[in-house]
């Protein structure tokens, strides 16, 4: 006589770990009934090796004093997690170490993990196997990172009244998420929290490519900084801005750096600045100051400026590098990449949708990722999308409250609702019973449980 199947209600542990596994940093933290950005911890997602071959893992990198010629090894390449050997070392240090801020027992913990849009099936299978077979988490769900932004109170970003906090965690009906991060930039249309796969578009320009481009420019014009990734990345974050008048600013910097064209009463000083290089021995970080032409002329003769106390100061005069680097997000052809800029990529994404969804998507555009923190980025993006969009559509674009932690907070909002959490999580017992192929179909939404 065949056995009668017994349907048991799924029981999940009370603790849920939300991990936004980004290419540059991991945003991780435990959910709570009322999650906030303070619950999220940011951990460098890399290994670092110093000159003396000492290796630092994850959050240990924050203790490095001298970043000179530090080599970084990142498990995420081009937005995809391809090196689990390095990632496991970082996860072990972050989640399993006895003194770790996010220490947990995977057997008593639910995991919500993000992935990049259009991740290949082979990489998804590797991820599922590591989570359930290596770490043995009690339950697990894998989400396309931008999709979790649908679980914010989106309308408050556009000045609308907040929704009732007692309502369950329901996703926004229509949302267009622009995610510009370290490895790439993506445009992801969401309908009721699920990505519309055929309309997802990707631009292979992110913070990493811009840092590498700035390294080349500085190495040609100033010092050889090709092995100074950390230094150049810090300089990029402090000095770069997006120009709303690229050709005019090019002309201003050309005139402003010439002796004849210099005018202290003009605004050229706003573009041309001096970036003082960090002194790791003295514990001094790099910083920006207004450009002083007379000081720059003396440095050309003397090689460096010595201050009282024997401190030698090296600096670089930066002009069009400041806005030529982030310009790649809007004009990739500047470096020979045959891709459309970010505003055109948004319109290409809309082209993959039914025209009836265009007004709702254009009226609900949310921007996340570290690149949107560059000065002038939002203004330029807003202007160019409005120019390209149909005139009958209302265009509303807003930056998330915290663009770096926004995806994590969306996942924490999901985990805060036990009813919603039960519908999305797959337990380890279910994985062992049905296998990896079934799990992939569940996460893809092509099968039901």
C-alpha cells in the first residue's frame, strides 16, 4: 500500500541573515521587526596582500595602515560571483568567526542572498550548493539584487505620504531600478517585485572601470599609479563629478591652466584643484584643496614641497580628469566601447516592455549603487532621460535614501514579515529531497511548491 503524503507546515528559525553580496562590498545584517540602515554592516568583499605578503581578509582590511602597492583579489568579476574559494574565506571570517560582528550558526539561520541580473545557471547552481551543502543554512532564498528595492516605501522618495506601517510587506506594482555599482550598471524593470527578464539591460561600466581609467590618466600626466588601486579609488570618490556641460568645461580647464588665461575671479578654480597624496607613514589621508598656480610652479622646479616638521607634500593638479572619468557612464564611446550611455540604456529597457507600462515605469525610477553618489550624476541622468522619454509621460527619478544599503534594507523588509518569508524561503530539507534542479525552477518562478 503506498504511503500517504503528509503535508507539514514549514517552520523557520527566528533569525534571518540578509546578504547583499556586492562586487566591492558585502552589505550584511540580521533582520528585525523594524529594520533600519543601522542594522546593516558593510564589509570589503576582497582579500588584500601587502608588500610583505601578509594577507588580510574582509573586514580585516579596515586595519591596514599602509595601502601602498596593496594587491586586491576579488571573488566577484564583472558582477558575477566566480571565485567561491576566496568568497568562502571572506564569509568564514564574517559569519563564522567567534569575534565576528555577524557571527551566526547557519543551522539556525535563514539566508536571503542577492545575485546580479542574468546570472548564468552554472553560477547559480554553484551558489546553491555552497549555501546548502557547505554552510548548511536552515533555509535560503536567492534574489536578483535590484528586485528587493521594490519592498521599500517607494512613494516617500517622491514626496508622497508614507504607507501604513502595519500593512504587510508588498512590493511596488511598477518600478524601474537603475543600479550603477562597482562592476557594471543595470536597468531592471520590476512588476509586482519580479524582474521582467526580457527588458533587463546592462552597461559594462562601473566604478572599477572608472578607477582603472583614472589610473591611466594620472600615470600619464603625473605619477605612475598603476599599482595604487586604493589610492586612486579614494581620489576618484573625492574629486570626480559629472559635468552638465562637458565641452564647455573642457574649454574652461584648458584656459584655466594656462598662464595667460588664468583669472582668479573666474570659476575655473572650481574645476582645477590640487589633490594632496596620502602620507601613510604619518597617517594622513589624501585630500582636496583649491589649486594654487604659484605653488604648482615651485613644485616643478623643486620636485616637492617641504613643510615645517620635515613633512614632504606631494600633490597632483587635476583638471578635466575630474569630469572626463564619470563621463564614461553617459558616453562609453569616449574609450572606444560600442555601448549606449546610461540614459539610452534606460530607453532600450523600456523598448522591451509593452507601451502600456511605459508611463508607470518612467514615473517610478529609483537609482541605487555607489556611482549615483558622484556629484552631478542625478541631475545629468534626470535631464537626459527627460529629453529622451515621450513627451506625454511624466518622468520621476529619485535616489534611494542610502543608495549603497538600499538593496539590503529591501531584503530586511521582506524578512521582517514572517508570512512573506515563509513563501519565499526554501528549507534545506526541501533541497535535499527535491534536488538542485527543482530549486533553480523555484527561484526562477517556473514551478510552484
